[in-house]
């Protein structure tokens, strides 16, 4: 456990963020391994089929991850306030609420999979392969949530190292599973998907066993699932659904944009798949310091230490802006090599378009850094509305661009999309952060 309400904020934030960074990097490895193995051993057709459904899986999985992080904010607040009974109750409630939602999403995703793929404009020749891949990913959503919920609970208590170690083991097995199912069993994209789901199941089982043995406050009993405080449940639903929808709104916009990209041909689909995979790596620090701020602000709010909250927000923005500069340098020096590394392709059209995307968009990452830190800090401080407003603007902006700029400018419209949207969505966050009553108390 790590109490973020005591000690030097800069040291605490960096120490807390480092394992989250490595864990997020490992999480991306799941996706990158699938992409490289599918591209190298199954060809560009299979890679395009997987890439055409990436935004769908990101939408659903992103919602569940946001949901688990949001639910854990209440656990962090209880821990900061030294309410250990509240920690147990909130964790039990998060499992009940999240599992119910995960099951509903799984049923809906499997039931409406074909209409969804049609909505995404997945090319007819890719539909069968795409469906076989995404079906397995959706079927494993409950395991995905359960691991996320356990990892989020541990982070709420300040333990970011354990989820990292468990995820490292899981990723290693995922790589072995990918190679076994794809190369040995010749299971195609189904094998890649199955390896990912099995790795998530294993990560949950290990995390659960460790958690209940290590932390008494997370060792749940029957009474922890009963007689919950209605106010706590209300706050949990507000935080969980807000962060879940915040992620979903972002991904709905990306999904709508993907429907326009899927009309631009297979080479562009592969190029954008590569660009987005690399962008996910480049943006990893935004997610890291966002998650850090949610827990850091939650604990310090519970302890009533608002002065530490302000300092933490400023430090996180500074650290992420330094990272932004490094991503720009990488895009302009090793961008083409990164595209080849991810896809295994030497196709000039793919490499050129993906590299152009990276070179332009990374120039505006400083805006994204502010967005990610502020909206997660606001969630930790109990403002669940403003981050949703900001994310709604992102969704609407991408929808408009998918309907206008992309048909007009082609992939150039896609490249322009996100920077335009970032400048719009940062406005309500900047306005609100200076108006929040809780930050004026210090």
C-alpha cells in the first residue's frame, strides 16, 4: 500500500506512475503482438480484418477499463479517509456493478455483431475473418473487467507494482499463446484472439489470489455485498459510468471515423491501424498520469489536503509535456521504422500515410496532455460532468469530420481530425478547473 496523502508530491507521483507506465506498456503489447504476428504470418488481408474492428474492441474494453477505474476512485477516497470498512464495501459493490454491466455488454456485442460490422463498413471480403476475431474478444469481456477491477482496487490502495508483475506474466504467456495458436495449430486470427482472452483470465486469477492473501481490507465476505450505503452506491455509479462513458464517447468518435477510413481501401486501413498502434504507445504517458491523478486526487480529497491536489496536477502536466517533446522527435526520426516494426510491411503507401499521421498529430500532443490530466483529476475530485462534456465534444467533432473532411480530403482529413477536436474539447476543462469550488478551499 502507498499513502499518497503524505510525503513529497513529485516523488510520490513519479513512483506511483512508473509501474502504471510499465503496466500500460505491457497492456499495449497484447495488441501489438497480435498485430505483428497476424501481419507477418497471416498477411495484410488478415491484418486489415483485425484493424477494421480495433475501434470496436477499444470501445467496449475502454468502457470497462474506465468503469473499473471510476469505481475504484471511491475506494481511493475511502482509503484516504482511513475508512477501511468503506474500502471493503466499495470494492464489493464495484464487483457487483461491473460484472453485471460486463455480462450485458457481452450479450449485446455477440447478438448484434454482424449489424455492427456492417455499420463499420468493414469490406465484404474481410467480414468473415473480422467477425471470427472480434467474437472471441467480446466473449472474454467478463475476464477483462475482473482483472481491471482487481488491478484498479490495488492501485486505489497505492499498490501499482503488483498489477505490473501479474500483467508481465500474462503478456509473456500471451506471446507464447499467439505463436502456438497461429503457427502451430494454424488457428488464424481466432488463435490470436483466444491467446489474448486466456491471458486476461490468467491475469485475473493470479491477481485475485494475491489480493485476498495480501490485503485484509480486500478479503471480501458475504456481508460486504449487503446493505450498501445508498449515497456510496450513487457516487460509485456516478464515477464509474462517467469514466466509462468518457472513454466510450472518445471511442465512439474514433469508431465513426473508422467507418469513413474503411471506405478508403485496404492499404489505408493497414496504415491507420499502424499509426494508431504507435499513437497508443506515444500517448501512454497521458493515460499513466491520468490514472495517477485520479487516485492521487481521490486519496488527497478524502484526506482534505487540497493544496497537494493543486501541486500534483501542475507536476503531472509538466511531466507529460516533456514526454510530448520526445514523441515529436521519434516521429520525425524513426517514424517509418516504427510503422514497419508494427506491421512487418514494406508497402510505401502504408508507411508514408502512417508516418504523415504521426508527424502531424504529435505536434499537438501538448493539448492532449492537459486534457488527460485535467479530466482524470476532475473525476478524482468528484466532478463527473465536465469530463463527459469534453469527451462528448470529441465524439461529435470526429463524427462531423468523418462526414465532411474525410470524404473531401481522404486520409488527410483523418490526419487533421484529432488536433482539431483536441483544441475544442480542452476548452470546458480549462474553464472548469479554475472554477471548481473544492480547489478554492486551499
